[in-house]
C-alpha cells in the first residue's frame, strides 16, 4: 500500500538487487509519496526488480526523481540534466507501441503506468485541450472560442478550428468516434 514503506521493504529490494550483482539506487520515499499518490512503487516485489535489468531500473529511478522535481513524467527528448533520460522515455513509448523491436514486459509497463507515465502524448494533448474547451464552455456558454480580449485563448481557438477542419474536410475518418462523441457531448458546433 502507498505510504506504508518500511525499512524492511527497502532492505529486501536492495538485497535482491545485490544478489544480482548490482545495487539499485535508493530514493526518498517521503518526497515521492507526496507526488505519486496511487503507486505501487513503494512495494516493488524484489522478484520483479530481479527480472528487470539494472540499466532499465536506473533510468526508472531517474524518471521518478524527475517526476518528484517537475511533477510529471514528460521528459523532453533533450534534457540537459540527464541526456539519457529523454531518449529512454521516448524509447519506452516506441517499444510499447510496437514501433521498436521487442515487446515491453508487463512488469515494466505496470511500473511506468503506476507513476503516471503517459504512453500516448498526442492523445494526452488532445484530452488537455478538450478539458480546456469544456471549461471555456462553462465560462462562456458555448464552444466558439473567442480571442478578442482573451489572447490566452488563441491556442484553444486554433485547436477547436483544427477539430472542425478534420471533421469537415473529408478527413472525418481521421477523427475517432470517441472524439466526435466527446465534442458533441458539450454541444460543439462543427460549423
């Protein structure tokens, strides 16, 4: 359970790693607990960490550290503080999508998912804009995003226009039924 990490848990995990000729980095569970509320990271089964190589686990702990410091797992491709981390994060997404040779083991997927790793950045971005549009509608009563007097709405207006263009422009097949339904559920006008 989250927040119930004991010294024994850390000792067992470290002992399991030591048995495999490596030492897993320790982390400040209190700081991580404050950022990651629904995670099994505090009780990683030593058998799982033993099945995952040290290089992967090292980058995973680097990602946890990044999340503690920044608040998310969206490491830029070029991250000067840890050049390998951005490449590693992108690699995890490609392997997960099947765009890289090999398959991602269930243990790795679960560890990443548990800390809030976003597998599909374009979907996450779309959902972010959709949530902004819902908030806009609550404030203004419609989904016709105005920018006059509201320059911060410029990106949202551009996004909404793009949704209309994709839907109208014969590219409707490029917009999932789920997205169409989401937009129509907030009375989004296609004209």
